[in-house]
C-alpha cells in the first residue's frame, strides 16, 4: 500500500515513520528545498513521549532533550503564585526532534503540492501546516483565527540554568523560560499586541524596555539574545477544527487540521498523537480506518484547541490579574502541571501496542 504525505514537519515525518512501521510504502513531499526545522524549544508532554515510544524513537528524543522537573507561575517582581514539581514532560530543541523524526524517512524536497488530485496513492495525508493546501481544497470554510497576541522566542546558550517557569506582568504580558541542558535556555514572551514589522534588533530593544525591572533571569536572557535567534509570530488557531478525513483516501494531521495557540504546549504533541493513531489504524480498508481516525481524533483535538484558547484569554487579560484569575491561570496553565486539565491531556495512550512490541 502506498501513502503520500504532504508536508515534512513534525506531523508529516511522524506519520511517514508510523506508516512505514506498519508496512506501508510512505513518501513525504516537502515544498522547502531542504528539510530543516528552524525554531526554538518544544515542550513534549507524556502523551507525546508515548507516541514517540510507539514510533521507536522515544529514548533518542529523551536523550536529546532535558526533563522539565519544576516550574510554576510568578509575578513580574518574582513572587510565586503557584509552584509545582512535575515528572514526565521534557523540553527539546525543535531541530533535534525534527532530525530524529526524519532519520530514514523518504522525503522529496522542493515539491509543493497544489492539487491533491495530482497524487497517486492509496492514502494521502495533508500534514502541510496551518496554511494547508490540502485542507483548502476540501474544507475552504475553516478559518484561521487570530488571538490578538504575539510571541517572541529564542534559545540562549547558557547551560547553567535549570528548571524554569512562567511569569505574568501588567497588561497581559508574560514570559517563560526552560533550561534545555546542553542546548541552553529556551525563553518565550507573549503580549496582546499586533505583529511587529520592525527588525529583530529593534524588537530586542523593545523587549529590553518591556522586561526592564522584571525578576531575573528574565532581563539577562533578553540581553543575551542574538538578533538572528529571535523568532516572532502571531498566535493563531483554526476555528472550527477541520474534519480530519475527506472521502475514502485523504486525511489531515497536525496543524493542517487543528492548529492551536501554544498556551498548553500541545500543538506538536497532538500532531504526534494524530500520526500514531492514523498509522495504528491504517490497513487495507483505508476508508474504514479514516472514518475511525476522524471519529477518535476530532473530538479530542477540539477539546485541546478550546482549552488552549481559554488559557490564552485568561493569561493575556489586559487588566491586573485578580485573585480569581490567578487561580484560574495557575489551574489551567501548563506550569500548573499537576492540574487535572494537564494530567487529562497528557494521559493519552496509543490505540494499539507498538509494532513489534
Ligand atoms: C510560539 C509557538 C510555540 C509552540 N510551542 C509548542 C510546544 O512547546 N509544544 C508543542 O507540542 N507544540 C508547540 N507549538 C506548536 C507546534 O509548533 C506545531 O503544532 C507543530 O509544529 C505542527 O507541526 P505540523 O507538522 O502539523 O506543521 P508544520 O510544522 O507547519 O509543518 C508543515 C510542513 O508542510 C510544508 N508544506 C506546507 N505547505 C506545503 C505544500 N503545499 N506542499 C508541500 N509541503 C508543504 C511546510 O514547509 C512544513 O515543512 C508551538 C507553536 C508556536 C507558534
């Protein structure tokens, strides 16, 4: 059986790996001339690690990343609002995850798919991200929703910082950092603001002003950031979540179906769940497998997208965080990893044992 996967991001590469493990002849078509992942840190929760174990690469990814052992929520002055010790999630550099996923996968780069009808395969998987051409062909009404918030991210080479956490400040601005071991420290900042068109140098100057007076290591991390390392994006999601199969041979995985705001650190984790679920179900009855895939996955990702959006609304509220809001934020945010919400999301198990297990 032949599968063509459109898009060589985390979702597409994981799907190709999973299908190959199930005996499929899988090829990834990637529009970029080279397969490479720019990016910063990614938190991977136990659900994602179980998906990676199913794909046979969990230990390699764990070795490339660093465990997240503790964190919590602080005020910009440094007072703790909630403090948690966690067991299970890791943080990994996106480039490292991408490289491990791509190892041994057949990828044709420089191939942008514009019409799915041109593809000849038993199964076609749209893994082409939030602006998916595959989704646009079948579900043109699904719209990209702008949260009105933007993010900045970077990795700073300081292997000395361990642990991390999130800090909330005035005006719905927040900052998070996580030590990634040999890869340094991953930090992110979120603000309710329009996307900047200024240069990275100018944006860093703005961030130095914005985070002046916040507790350490925040000003130090911003000061140590190279302009070339700064990433700046709007925080978007898909509303509503797209159907995850079309007809008898087309499926969507990852952001193509359910891009979400990053407030729960679950976008890539859900793409990995999709990939493993689809691979586990895919057999000679492709149409039946796709029906089941859509039924299982759409309900779950709709919940995660919605919860992520809600966390963003609470955390990005422009007024001062009231006591009630802080309690809600601490309960909902990923830094409150012991909360039932985070535990429920991370409790996912693959639908079948790993191939060969
Ligand atoms: C600020 C921020 C922080 C985040 N933090 C986390 C986190 O901590 N943890 C987490 O789990 N998730 C996080 N995410 C979400 C995560 O990055 C995404 O959910 C994930 O990368 C989606 O992977 P994907 O493979 O579905 O899509 P993408 O990564 O977008 O990959 C799509 C691929 O398809 C290719 N492509 C596009 N169109 C075509 C075409 N027509 N033909 C061929 N190829 C095409 C693209 O070039 C790309 O390689 C974060 C996101 C943001 C914005």
